C-alpha cells in the first residue's frame, strides 16, 4: 500500500480514534494535532506493518488483498501510453454513478462537487496516485472491456436494441471504416482507423458519450472486430487494451461478407457485413433492411392483428412460415447465385388486410414472395413490404 492509500483509509477514522491509535502505540506529542496532521503523524511514526495491522483489525483492508507487486506484474507493459492517459479512455465507459462509487472506494471526498462526468473523471484521475491508477486498472480494466465487447457481439448478432445498419469502407488505404448503427428512433455513427503507425492509440470517433471522448465503446469494438477480419492488423500487435482470454474464440464464427462482390481490390465506398454464422437470427442479419425473395416457405400459423394510430385502425396479418429458403432479391436471372440462398427454420412475415382478402391464405399453404427484411422493435425480425404472394 502506498502512503496515500494508507492516508485515505485512515481518513475514515475519527480524530478520537486516531488519538487512541497514538496512545496504544505509546506515541507522544499528538494531543493538539488536527485530523490531517494526526494521520501524517501516525504514518511517520508507525511502521508499515504496524499500520497494516491496525487497518486489518478494523476490517478496512483484508489480509489477502493483492500486493502492489502483484498488481505491477499484472499490468500491460507493452502499452505505449501511460496509465493515466489510458484510464481517461477506459473510464469513459462508466456513468456518473459508477464514477462516484469509485470515488468512495478510494476515499476521495470532493466528488459531490462535480456533477459533469468529464469534471468528475478529471478530479478522480488527478487525485489518485500512480499506484492507485494501477490498482484501478487491475480491478476494473477487464470487466469494462468485456462488457463493451459483449455488447458489440450482441449488435453483430442483432440481439441488441441497436443494430448495425451499414458498414462503409471509407478509405481502404488508411483502413478508415465508418459504421452506422440504428436504434428504434436514433442513429449512431462510429469511425475507426487502425494502421501500423497508429495502432498504439488508433484514430477513432463516435457519436455516443463513451466514444465521443475516445472511450472504448461497443461501437468501437464492432469496428475493431471488422478491422481485424479485414486483416488491417494482427491481434498480436494490439497492446493498447487487455482483451478477454477467450476473445479469439468469441469472434471465430463472425465472418466478413462483402455486400458488393466480384472486385479484386477494395475501393472507397465498399460495403461490408459482419455475420455470426453460429446463430440463426444472425444469418438473417446479413439481409436486414434489404429486399429479399422467399423462394419457398410453408404457413405454420396466421394471426390477425390491429394497430391503432391516432384513431386510424389498421388490420394486418402476421404469418409464420416454416422451412424457409430465401436469398437476396435479384432483378435479372443471371444475378441469381445458389450460394446466396439460406435455409431458415422459421420466419415471420407481415401482410396487409387487402392481400389476405385477395389470397385467402391458410395453414399449410406454400408460398413464394418478395419483401423487405426489417427489424421491428417489438416483433423482431420480420418480412414487410409484401405486395404480391404466389402460392406454390
Ligand atoms: Zn460509440
């Protein structure tokens, strides 16, 4: 424990208790000292082990607490920026409440003065010693990184409330990628460029609060995974952050597919998609917001629904299809490619009241349709914009 560490823990004692410690240890000349001076007096006159013992007795530190040596050994020595600079990035992932909890943990008393996250973060990092910066990293780094990476994986799989809308290779030479995310009623744009010359602290920007201040937001990690799959860098060259031990395993099933094919060299404006081939809904994600053709699907059930928008009642039908074969919609026969066709166990489609009145669809009918694959916030993945139904 550093001097400052111990001083902060001793701060939680009252003046009376501090004087008792002095008395118990046969120290002289403390009776007129103020609390801060009493703390200094104790730290100057008692041995390191003696102070530790007192703190342990009070239950303020535990015997199995990690030592400074263990913490230093665990730190990433390859990182090229210093711990404080790194923490200003890393701690962007915490909200004000979590930062206040950190203040409490390190006995910082002036936290309540700061209501803005940026001020609070600056105050914390300026107040903590270099040893404490290391301790914060030791205790929090992997948890923060893992949380954001998991959220990134959910976005790739279509399991988050925000989806990847478009991945744009803005400038292939500089590895510049721009990723747009879409939520129910918001958009987020994220930018990343990882090159051999900036890999120690890559160029990045994001609309979200964490990423706007160079933090490692979930959007950053989507770009990171994309850049890795694009072979913009080798994972072994990445030293800026720790990664979960099973990171490579986690992203193994994620494949990169180009929305535009048949080109040898990447060009500016190329589109990409990240698809996790291990999950069924994720297979559909590569068609999200695109026109598709369902070549075959059998009706499993039909449910009538109503929506009421400002007094206008609309009737529509949700139909669940099973054993579905689908692919991207092609406008010329020569563009059809068998390898683009995927099989899905079940898929929901939405048709209008008029279409159902015309077609009188029923369970076990087999259909072929064109539509657009959409993600509805409430119903999930759904085929919409169906104008025509063909019974097979
Ligand atoms: Zn972000």
